[in-house]
């Protein structure tokens, strides 16, 4: 089976990945000669999970993909060379995974790019091994397939103390509001759109999804919002730390955001060290007060 390639495409679709550094294994339906295809009634949806030592939650992520009611789904898992039980979990679901590989990569976005290059689907979704999809959401995604399109929806995030927050993004999107919508687990982008705007820029270690979303927005993608939760997200990432803010600020400068907006982001970036210091002071005070209480009990 060969992927359809147009002269203007920015990258080539692959059937298998060429062997990379430290490869631990490769498998899935493709390696046994089984390939899924799109048709007019049921467009093929490709879902990519990237994982590294994700044994704690990977099974939940996989089940959220393979238990969808929509049945024309291609599932690709890119493992970064896990040393825990991640590979055992992947092999347990090999009958439901179209292609998986375990080898070293250069970080999250490099792994995602590997997966996108392997995608035969009309739509491509990305879900990390800590997150999971809403039940039956692929049915709704499939109904919105239109050429150079991008579909996104609400995100439900779970905080460490048990609370959950539903994040909604107002429409129409503007260049300034794209960042709010750039959580990749809530976005399904057409393969045609990826081929026209390119892959994740791996020079960004935290905010490459923001950069990609701006390219999609400026590339006049057809942006469709679903008024429903698409994915569930466990808080604990690094996108809100100082490096993430710094990358975001550099991206905004690159795409010539308005000066008031840039100033606001710059102030937030400059305040980050102070904010972190205040957090440490509060923690020290809490520890001291705890010790004092212990002395009198």
C-alpha cells in the first residue's frame, strides 16, 4: 500500500518508520499486512498516542480510543523507549493497534511528528498517555470532515485535589485566542492541513502546539468548534512554567501579535520568578507553622 502524495505536500506519509536509535520493538496490524482505508461514508480517523514510561494511565488512554462506537479508526502508538511496563501494555492491545514502535526520540513533539508521518486518516488526533477521550466523540468528529479543516472542542481538566474544570473557548477564534485552543488532545486536524502547514516545530520544547495552531489559523484553515467535551486531561504539565511562557512570548513576537497583548505576556513572564519565590515563601511558612504546632502537641 502506498500513500497518496501531492507535489505541494510538505512531508511524505510513511507505512513504517525507518529504524531509529535504540529500537526496542515494533508491531501492530500493519506489520501483519492489514491496513485501514477511508471511504465516502466513513472517513478514516487516525489517533496517535505518544508515551514514555506511562504504565500508570496508558491502558485508560488506549481503551478510550478502541472502545469508541465509530469503527473506522487507525491507532498509532509511539513509545520513547520506556523502561517500565508500558511495552507490556502495548503488546496486550496489539490486536487493536495499527502500528506501534518503541525507540528513542528527541522529545514530545518529535514523537508526535513521527506519528503524523504514519497517519493515513483524513483526520488526525493526538492524545497523550495521561489523558483520555470522551465516549463516542469520534462519531461527531467524523461528521465534520471537510478538506483543510480543524475541529476542536472543550477540555475537561482534573486537578490534583480532585476538582475538575471544563475549559471552553469562545468563537470565532482570533490570533490572540488561538493559544487557549491549542491543547492538542482537543484538536483533530485534517491530514491535508498538516501536509500544507507542516509538522510541529521541534525547536520549541513546550509550546510547539501553539505555534502549529497559529500556522493553521493563518493558513486559512476551516475551523469548526464542537460544543462538547472532546478530551479529559490530568493537570501536571509544564506549559505554564517560565520556559513555556518564554516560548509562547517568542512565538507571539514571531507572528507579530499586537503590542498591548505582547506587553501583557511580557509582564506575566517577568513576574514568573517573583510568583515562584512567593510560592516557596508560603511553603516555608506552612512548614514552620506545622513544626510549631507539633511542638505544642
